[in-house]
C-alpha cells in the first residue's frame, strides 16, 4: 500500500489490526508510526492503552502477550514495536499472532533498514490481515521533486529553484529536510519563502552554493567556478573538497548517460537521472565538453579524491588542491 493511502486512512480513523513498516528509508516509517500514535487514541487513553516496545529489549512472547491483552477503559489499544529488526529471525514467530490478530489491538511493527522476505509466512499473513509498507529511499535526482511535494503538503510556498537548492545542499536526508522545512514554515508563516530566508535560517548562500557550483561547472563557466571555489576554500564549513568531488562525479556520470540518449527530451533525461531543473544545463553542456573530456574529468576527480583522503598528498594544502582540481576540470 502507498504512503499517501495509509496516511489518508489513518487520518480518517480507518485502522488495520497489524502494520508492517519496513525498508531502507526511516523517515516514512517514523512518519506513519507517529501518525498512528497521534490519531489512534485520545490523549487521556494513551497512558492506559499505548505501549512502545523495542526489539532489542523485548521478546516475541512479550509482544504476543501484550497484543492479546485487553484495552483498559477503551475499545482498543496500540502496541508499537520499534527497531523490530533487532529481533532478527525470531520475528518470524509472530506469525502465530498475525494469523489471528486481536480486533482490539493495533500492532505496529517498525522494521528499519531491512525488509522481511516476501516469501515468508509472516509477511504473507501481515499482507493478508493487515498493511505492509515498503519504505524506499528517494534517489538524489528525484529529491527536488519530493521536496516540492512535501512542501506543498506542509502548505509551504516553495518554487522549483528553491527545491533544487535545498536538495543540492541537504542531500537525501529526509528527516533533515523535513526539519528545515518545518523551521521555514514557522518563520515565514503563510508568506512566500525567499532566498534570503533560506540563506539566513538554513545556511545556504544563494550565490555560493553547491547548486550554483554544479551549474557553473556544467556550463564551463571558468570565472564563476573559480569564484565559488575560492569562497569554499576561505569558508571550509560551507563546502569541503570531498563532498564537492562526489557532487561533480554525479554530474559527469549523468552527463555520459545523457550524451548517449537518442531522445534527449526532459522525460527521458529524468529517467537517466538528470533532474528536470538541470535539463537545459545538460543540453548546453554538450557544446562545452566532449565525451573524451568528461572521461578525463572523471579520472581527475578520482585522483583528487585520493589526495583529499591523504593518499599521494600531504593533505596540508587542501585549498590549493581544490583550486587546481577545478582548473584542470575546465581548462583543456
């Protein structure tokens, strides 16, 4: 079942007897679990009928015993198992309960960073009698679109450029992104989010950010690239050479995929990992670089990545290495 469908059902008071929230992305698991905590019971009944257990500190027998007990002064209880992956193979013993779950218990199983095997009896029973949600990670080229959608759900006015800016700076840490959006929401109220607010409260410079750095490199704008690099070297907290290398490596590997696309439309480019906002820059870059130069740039990045990690370099002149790297990437 999809995240949006489960979310809508919970808010409407439609609860399943068993939930399995599993997968690599903890943010969605935490969001759905918290939503059940918030909506399943009234505040005055939570003290009596809401129990949270941790996989590392409990047993399947204790979980089953708690799930089969009856609620006090209410018609249902909520039992949340956090870090259920710590139960390891013993979790399969929950199949006895999940075959006939109690009608007065909402059992929530948070199974992070892993997935239950779909072939197991436990998985099949939960799928039959409850709800299963697989929490997938958001790929980096889709993060800006996710930020836009999440901002809308929070009623935050954010434009596409700002979503890309936040995505380039914050990466794919959804919990951090959510926290920063909530911060902006509280500051801006119902007003439009400005670049100045993002710069002041999130810490992203509207001029010297990784987003502008990537665009300058793609467009082979030597002067601007060097200007931003110089800012980074004098403000090392804003960007270190290692994440910069990772960012450029992604840009150039996607360039190669884009180069070999027969149909370079925006839709096909997105499938190749190019964000919609960067589509025009990638198109322009085809006139700025040759395929041989891009392959050479990947080798240069590997060389400076090793140097930045202390291999083949004293590590005492990271400022000079950052500038030298950008020069070699752009001057052929």
